[in-house]
């Protein structure tokens, strides 16, 4: 029997998962003061993408991405796509774990070895991944209003530190930098929602399916827009490009008195939680990919070895921080086949064939 969650829990998972990805890759390298326009323009690309994701899940209830790939492309081609998704998720999980460790060590534990800190973090991710999906959904449902409240309070108390002159001049560098950041937002964080196709299938409500065009998407867009505007108003441009973790560093720059200092601590704590949640979801995705490859009965037996494999690969490839940030710039656009091309082929196959291949 499959482990299903409610539609509300699906929205909460979508919001927190995208928020975790946004925190990890939250820099604006091109549009600078015009980043708000890039966020607005990305809506026109994200909506058709999420419509495709929603139709993929609703067309065949109770099947996740891997089951659909096997059903519509056959055993061999389907397995090839699953294997590609496995390596894609593994590489980017290593990147996200490394980015999170860079944040925790740089901001508070400078002398702590990365591998030592990573061991404790990965154990928590194993616990999240080993839990049932319904448990993960309930956890996100509880965490969602807390995160929304904190984000709202942080924006309110930051208003006295706004410098509205930072928004001018508008489109000073032209429209091309805005377009570059528009596509970057579509790829990360919104395109990363393809990972959720691998762990979601049906819902507890009869006749309802996990929808990506939902309140979770609307909420994350509002949060993203307000956070980008807040960053520009407080830090300014191009000074914002000097920071790797803008949500945290903005409060550090604006910190005057105990109030914002306490908000900085609270924000850091909640950031740790939903970033670890993002890594845990990716470990579930990799485990389910291996489950589909080898037709095993449960994915949980793979969570522990996969988690420590991620830790070992991080130590092997990203021992240098400079090497890591260079790797990010090269790899981010390699996600396009997994976020757009393969789901599009699956979408076309689902509507061209009345029945999936059963072999």
C-alpha cells in the first residue's frame, strides 16, 4: 500500500522544498537592482512548466515519475532515464549538502572540519528520508505557518533600513541581464520541483492529485519577490553580489540592536531546518530511483548507504570552496534535460498513447 499525503501537505512540501533550494542558490549575478522584474517574468515560463508537471501526475494516479517512465517508455529506455535521473539527483544533492556546510561552518563554526559536521547533518537527513511520506507531510504542515510568520516579521522589522534609492536607475544595464536571471530562476529553484515528481503520486483525498499550480507556488513567488526587493533595498547593488547567502547576510548588514540580532538567530535556525528538509527529499528521490531500477519492495533500505555516499562524494570533489563555486556555474544549466526535456517527452507519450506499455 502506498503512503499518500493530503493536498495541503503537498503544498507545504512544495513551498519548503523550493525555499530550501532558493536559499542555497540565492544570488543575483546579472540583473542586480532589477531582480524583481526577473522574478515577475519567470512566472510566464514557470506556469506552463508546472502545468506539465501537474498533468503528468494527474493523468495516472498512484504512479510516480519512475513508474511512469517504465510504463510509457518500456523497461530498457525507462531504466536508462531513471539512471540518468539518479546521477542528476546525486550530483546536485552533493552540491546542496556542501553549500549548506559552507554556510554553517563559515557563519558560526569556522574551525569545525566539514566532514565531522556533515556526519551529524547527514544522520538527520537519513531520519527524514527514512520517515514515511505522511510523517514528512505532517512535519511540513506544522513548519509552514512558522516559516511564513518569521518571513513576514523579518520583512516588517527591516523596513526602517530600506534605502529606496537603491532601486534606481531602472534597467540601467539593459534587458539582457534581466533575462539571464529570469531563466536562472526557472531552473533554480522552480525547475527543481521535478524531484517531487519522483516522490509524490496520489493523495488521501479521493479524486484529487498533487498539483504544482497551487497555493504553495503562489506563496513562494510572493516570498521570493519580497525577499529580492528587501535585499536590494537594504544591501543595494552591486554590493548584493558580494554575499552568497542573501537571506541571512541581509539581516547581518541591517543588524542594529538586539531585535534584529534575535531575528537573525531565529532565521538561521529555520533556514537550517528547511534546507535539511530539501536534502532529505532528494535522498528519498534517489532511493526511489534505485527501488524502480531493481524492483525492490521498499526504498528505505537505501537511505543510509546513499546518504553516506553523498557525504563521501562531497569530501572527494568539493574539498575546496573555490572549486565548488566554479562547479555551480558550469553545472546549473545541465539540469535542463531533466527539468524540461524528459518530462516533455513523457507528457507527449502520455497523451499519444491511450494505454501504457505493460511488459
